[in-house]
């Protein structure tokens, strides 16, 4: 994590510019979406795309789910940018979504799933960012 640069401040403190999958998954909210665009598409997020993925993230979608959607888009496939470790992480994610086997893998490796409680937990994680956005619009 020595290659981290500051982008802008968020409710939790300064944002970072992720350089690999691990750092990207640690990024939160808007910083995650913006960094995913840069790492997977090689460009800044357009306003519509930023809002779309931000609403998905704030609605409880898993970060790997969003990365899968972005990395399999026509634009990502055309750009041929590859984020080291993403393919492997997505393969594990697919295995963990399988009935029975997925339950066992999630239990053994303590990974997140899509139970109602886990989705609610992810939604709650983003509430400080939602509040910050609302306060910014008021000011």
C-alpha cells in the first residue's frame, strides 16, 4: 500500500487511489466506483455511470459483483485492461454463489454473501456517504 495517493476527502477521511485489487476493495463508496472506472476502463467515470454504480453499491450490491459487471462490459473488453487478481476473485465469487457448496465456502472463508442481513449491513455502511452527499447539496 505504499503506492497510494490522495484524491479527495470523504466522511471517513482522505480517499486513496488504489493500484491493485486489494486496495480497490478497501476503497469506499464514490472512491471505489471512481477507482474502478480508472482501473478497469482506463478513464474517469462519466456522471451517469458514476450514479448508476454508486446507487448499486449503496443499495447493497457486493463490490465484486460491481467489478464483474464493469469488467465484462463492451468497453472494458475493448480496452483489454486487466486488473491482476480480479479473474481469480470472480471465479471464487461464482463458486461461493453455488447452492450448498457456496454456503460451505462462505462459512469456511468468512466471505460475504447476499442474505438479507448482509445486504442490509452493506447498505448501512454507505449511510455516512449518503448523508454527506445530502449535506453537500444543501450547502
